C-alpha cells in the first residue's frame, strides 16, 4: 500500500508539473523514480502526456527511459516508440540489454524494425537479430546472450580474477563452466569459489548434473524448471549443448505473470494482450469473435428448450426454474475447469494420469449435486407446494453437476491432446454442454412426470 501511495503521489505531481510547464522540476522528479514505477506512471497518463513525458526523459536519461519502457511490456513499449524516427529508436535500444531490445523491436512495424536494426551498432544489432530468429515464447527468444562462463581448466583464483574484472555481464548468479568448444560441462556457486584453495581447477569443484534449457524449449516450461528446482538462473544451450545464453529469475517472473494473465483471459474468451486501457475499438475487435461463437452455442441450447415448448406451455413454472439448473452447472464447470487447466499448465496433469482426477471431480460433482439438489427441491416444494417439481429440479441439478464435473475434466484434457490451448477453447464447449444437458434433463424429466406436475 505504501508503494502504491508513493506512485500515486508521483503521478499527481507529474500531472501538475506538466500542466504548469515546469519542465526542469518534472525531469528531476522522473529521474528519481524506479523504472517499474515509471512504467506504471506512463501507463496511467493520457497518450499525449505519456509521449511528452517519455520524450523529456529520453532526451536526458535514455537508459532510464528505456528501462521504464521495457517494464511496460513489449507491446505497450513498442507502441510508445513506434511514432519516433528509426535513428532515435536505434540509439535508445542500445541502452538496454539485447533480450529486452529484441522484445521491443519485434513489436515494431516490419519496415521500422528493419530500419532500426540497420542503424544499431553491428554487435548489438547482430545479437538482437539472432534472438529474433528463435520462435516466440521460447528460451532462445527471452535469454540474455551475455552469460559469464569460464573454461574448466582455469583455477579458482583465475576465476575470481575474471569475475572481478568483467564489466559486460549484467548479473552473475552462478559460474558456468565450459570446455574448449564452449560445451556446457558444469556449474558452481560463487560461495563455493570462496571456500576452496585458489589453485583448485574448476573441473574439480563443478557440479555436472546441472539443469539447462534448450533454445527451443517453451518459455512456460523454462519457468516450470526454474520454479521446480529453486534456481536463480538457468543456462540456455543449443542443439550441440553449447552455452549460448542465460535466463535469470526476473525474466522468469515476467513469463509466469504473462502466462498466468494469458490463461485467465483465455478462460473468459479475452485476448491475452488486452489491458484495462486498451482502446475500445481494439477490445471490441478482440472480444467480438468469441462472443459470436457463444451466441451460436446459445442457439443450440435454445433449440433444446424449443423441443419442450409444449411442456413449458402446460407448466409455466418450469420457465422460472430453468436458469437455476443451467447456471449451477456453468458455475460448477468453471470451478472444475479452473483446477484442471491450472494442473495442465503446471505439468501436474496429463492424459495418462487423468483417471484419478476424473474420478475425484465426478465424486465432487455427485456430492455437490446431492446437497444442492436437495436444498433446491426443498425450496421449490415450499414455494410451489409441489414435491414432484422439487424432485425434478433436484434430479436435473444432480445430473448437470455430474456433467459439469466430467466435461470440466475431459474437455481441456482432450483439447490439450489435440494440441489446442485448453484455456482458449474449453469454456465455449463446457458452457454449451452444461446448458444443453441442464435444459434437457430438467425439461425431459418434467415431460416424463408432467401428469404429477399439472
């Protein structure tokens, strides 16, 4: 809360200083902020004020300005840069690490990004182009190519000297050890270096059973590896096991946040790159297709209801209680779906071990159906004075909650097996199933027992 209050105060000050034109004071305030705080300030300013504030800071402190833009995220950051000349973008991009620059340049328009790469220094431009050759959301795309590694034949004393004199590496969590052909052969901690004799060769103190990531490994799997083994950084190797980069824990946190946001959005049928302040037109374009699909599936549920128009005309009370069955099924399915998609995302759940999860969720569905079905039956009996109507509602709810639990487990697993993102498509199928089975079970049972309901 204190941090947020500090940011809010800084934001109010930025707006006030912009309004009165106090450029020198505004610049002084901006340069005292952390890049992450600046990113939040930028995100809450109107477009014109955001561009003016960024321009002011970039002119005097390009590194801080670009660090803030990196914290904004690649899409928003690239949007802030895209209105600027290629020469200015190239100069600014050289102020940040190659992996951060690659993420931003990748979101620029093609012609602009090509021009920026041509204008950057050859060394950094080459590094950025190499990173952009890897597929999106892979270890190769998000790694930092500047990794500190030493030959296995060096001694501990020589390694310490190299550490003390090296100025190019951003941060060193582990000392990676390579052979003469840069194959990754081991790793040792910095603490270990201080506890052994300076004459000791690195090959004698290094651990050879290290965890590494291939350049083509999915970034979500990289994050899972780092979290599972409590790593501060993970080395990245190519197909020949040559050390080509490193991914640090700060990048992994960004990946986890990005993947979690994407899954949450997709469960609701929202694009993973949409934000609270995304323009209304763009949000409409991204949301409308999924709502169109939901509309089509809603007509499927309506067609089931149409089969029982005669029953509803005779027993109008059925129309009052239909939404209860479908709504409870949808809510129960969402609970199951959330648990299952999370299990799939974390690698806990696969098709091969899904039987146990299916049995458990079915048992939960039966339990929920019995308890809630009895409660609903009692309420309907008391409200309408007809125990049979209560039993029909309770039985339909039991059936639909079992369907919800089963579908909530099998649908995302089936989509995953078919290489379709379960977070993106599961909700559409499950909503349709719970609506269709909910209406069919409730109205079907009512039709069977209509003589007791009339």
